[in-house]
C-alpha cells in the first residue's frame, strides 16, 4: 500500500465539496492509502470505480467535516530524525557510487514524477554540478502538464546540462503500424523509452561508459524487492544506480515537503504516479483522471484502440475500453500474416510479402551474401549455404536443407524484412553499430559480426511482427474432425437425389462408399438428418427443406447457417478468414494451424473447394468462389502459388435469401436471446447473418427494414441516430421460418 497527500483539486474533481468544507490551499488537506481517505488518522471516505468515461464514485464515512491543511512544519519536525538518517546515507551512497565509477559519464534520469525530482535534488546535494547531466526522454505520450513541468524544472537549474531525447517518429504514428501496446506486447517501452536514450549516449560518447542514476523504487514493483542498488545495464557499457530503491512513498513525500520541491501539477489532481497518457499497465484510477480532465489528449489513442479492434460504434468502443479488453491483446485481430511457412517432406517454403532487396539486406546478418536470378549463397556456421528463391509477390524462398536452425533463421529474416519499419530497436541492440537507417530503410554494414542479437529482439525477430502476429488454429476449432468429409464437398446433385426419396436413398444411391460416408456427415451437420435408435432419420427441418428443394437458394443458405454451428470446417472458414479476401492454397493450409497433418488440412481444403464448386454456395451466393491463375473461375487443377479461393460474400445476392437471413437471426436467438443490436451482429455474432454471409452493415440494415415491413409478426427494428436495436418475437422459432417459404413455393 502506498500513501500520498491529497490536495483540494482532487477533492473538487471527485465532488467532496458537497460533503466537506476545506480551503483552496497549497498545502495537503488529508492523506490517501490506496483508495481510502484518512483525516487525522481516521478513515473518512473511499473512492470506487472510475474509468476513461466515468469519474470514481465516493463513499463518505463522515460528513460535514471541516478540513484544515496539514501542518507541514510539525510533520517535518516529528519525522526529522528518521529523515536525517535516510537522506544522509542516500547522499553518501550517491557520492561513493560516482567516485567508484569516476571515468564514466554520469547522468540523472528525469521523468517528471515525484521520485525523479527527489533524485535530482539528492544528486545536486551530493555531486558538483559539472559532474553529471540530466536527461529527460520525451516519449511523445506524455501529458502536456508533464511536458510543461519538465521545461519549468530545466529552467530552474540553468547551471545543469539538461538534455531531452525523443524518437524521430511520434508515438501516435507507430501505434498505427504496430497496433496499440498491450500487456503482452510492450513494444513502446523498447522503441520510445529505451531506444532514444541509448541512441543519444552512443552518438554523444561512442564507446564511452555511462553511469545512470534513476529513481526506481522497490515499493512500486514487487520484482524489485531483491534488486541490488547498483546493476549492469542491458544496453551499452552502462551501470545503473538506484539510490532511492528502498525509499517508501511516505519518505518521498516527506522529503518533497521538507525541501519545498516543485511537484508535477498532476499529483494535485489525484494521480499516484506519472506515466504515458494511455498505457496498458495503468490503473483505472489514472484513466478516470485522464479521461475526465485531459480527454482531448487521450482521445487520439482511444480512437486508435477502437479502430484497431474494428469497432466503429461509439458506445461499443467505450465498453471495449472500459472493460480493459484492449490491454490483453495478443495478436493482430484481423491482420493478415505477411509471412507463410510451408513444410513438405523434402523442402520448406517461406512466402513473404517483401522485396528481394530487403530480404537480402537482412540476410547479411548470417554471413556474406551473393545472389543471382534464382539462388542465394551465404555463409552460415562455417559452411556455404545455397537456397532458391523466386522474386514474385510474395517472395518465395525454397530451403532444401533439413537444418531446423537454418530454417528458423530464414523464417525470422523473412519476418524482419516483411514487417520492418526501421523503428530503431535493432539498431541500438547491435553491439557493433552495424545496423543503420538510410533513406527510410535498414542497411547492414560490413562490420557485422553475425552475433544474431538483432534476430533475438522478439519471438519473431521483429517487434512489429510480434505485435501483429496472427494466431492460427488458436480457438480450438476442433479441426481434427475435418477428415470426416473424406475430401468431398456437399454437392447439389447429391442433395437432389437424396431429397427425391430420402428413405430409399440410404440403400439406393449413385455414390461410392467414401462419397456416401461424406454425404452422411454433411447431412448430419446440416441438421437434415439425425441419429435415432432406428438409425438416421429425416429431421423436421429436413422434411421442410426437401419440400422446398435443392434448387432454392434459401435451402442452401439454411444449410450454410447450420453448418456454421455444427461443422468445424465451416465454422473455421466463417470465423477465421476475412470476407472480401482471396487466399492461396498455401495460405489456407497455414491458417489451419500446426496441430493437423498436411494431408488432413489438404483434405479439408478440398472438401471446402468442392462444396463451393458443386453447390449454389459458390458461384451463385459467392460465399466462396474457386479461382485460377488469373483470378478466373476454373474447374481443373490449381497451381499452388496462385489464388485458390475468393471469400467474396453474398453482398450482391443477399436480397435473394432474405428469409434465410431471418432464419439465421432466429438461430442466433437460441444463443443471444430476443434482443440484440446491429453492432453486435457486425462485430461479434459469428452465427449472425453479417458474418455468416459476408454482407455489409448497410446492406444488413436495409434487409432488416425490409423484414420489418414485410414480416411484422416476426421482427421489429429501431435503426435511427444512435439506435440499432433488433427485436425478435419470443414465441417464434427458427424452424417456423421455413413455413413462410413453403407457403411461397
């Protein structure tokens, strides 16, 4: 627990003026331990909740209090003895640390927080002013109040060298290309906190050594409990010194009051610590203050969080941010991987959305590189290696070697060349200064020692590639069952034959044994037949669809809706692949994950292809259109490097399946209930019509209005201004929708 003084600005922000009387004094009025407020040692109130969009609520234990400012002089006097001991020993520690490393360039880190102003004051008491310099790293994510405060402090010490470092690219721009930081992907710490300072040291002092005094404290992070007060830096020739590591927050504030130090005004507003405007590690308390007092500064980042998650609705975006879902981001949501790795028995192929020039540049970190029209030659582990390539889009790398280490390195280099935006992380991690940015691109110099540190900066060798990684097969989709279809799809001709005489079909049909078994599985997953004690029998839905017939697009749209719930293959297709995109066979195989054999995945893709090729789901509804080399529809074999399938969507044919869309809404009712929103359909409902059929929100809204007009007994909608409500009738069922079509037929 941390204790901090409370000023009138915080009380007014929370609304305490309704319950208490107090002066608008420069002095603190009471104290807060975590979220409980104490006045003269007694708990008098508590603050709960709060987020970017709501102030914390206050629970007042004692009303009608008249708060008098804390007697600063008396407080300092009562703690004078213990403070003298702590302060003198800390000043002595700073002095001896500087003497021990007298040949180092000494710096005091300044962040704009309470700990750093205490550190700065201690150092100036311990060392001559020409013995050190002060450095503030401006991440461009600081609040304007902090930036003004730092300038004020720098002006208060004109005799000190006060440096400001910053990245050349504003953070908001890299948020757009990396995705928002999360508790998993802390790329911003490397790029905006560590990198500018290390780069500054390297440019100013070359191979010179750095002694860096910082203000970190063990109380703020349990991991620091066993930390030594002098540690070796991760980068450069750097020694880090932590003089106030063992200080508590109470001691920090006592020192500030005793020395009458200027504090960042944000503390008076109620913040516990100074940080970036929007940070996945910040507390809801911080967010409530920022959102309610500095919302204009936070808004660009909050908008990017919502945009990256694909959320356009304001209320939905606020809920997403309020629930802190963005902080746990693992992957790139709908981002498509720029690198595919395909393993076969005799070779490994790496497909990368990059140029051969970029790939060859990064390949230099393995050894000397030579390339002709189709092969690359380079040194690795003391041996000359040869790999083939095709400078196409994407770039194709063919590795014949079985060396897993070499394959992984080539894969990592593919990720680096495909995702690199020259953020600078590899540049400062290179011990030989062999990596430099020129004209916006990375160049690897001849002084590279091939230590491979630049390939180990992240799991995929690149911070951006890690941040945008696409997790394939990660939803436990049960894809191991895709082999049940025996690589066959559900064909219109088979369904026509079955519907002509469902009872007779089981004994007399034109299918081979494997085709029969595949058809049996498709019928079960489509809920056309079900298992009974007597064997497989036609369901009520199957009976109605048989009457409607296999020529009806409604029949196939209903089948598709049911398959999306029961078939792991179709569920994967609907939820894991993006509408409006074309996919190669290799991409589809890769996107099925690593848990299945290549043969099983190929069989599943073949089943999918046949389903679209031989039923109206493909060329009529365009839920998946088989493609060839030029993007034209074909019926023969497809060469593996060409687009194989276009997940186009039923945008143009949606009006033909309006009743099927109503059916899908009532199927969704089983899960969601009678009421939901169009936004829910657009963003989350994997079994809703937008995601099922790949139609736009605008098209969906038009269809809903049409349904309300023509099927008032079934549905009502309220789509106007900020409202997008959809209500279904509690007494109606999905199966009954088929009766509407039967009557039309």
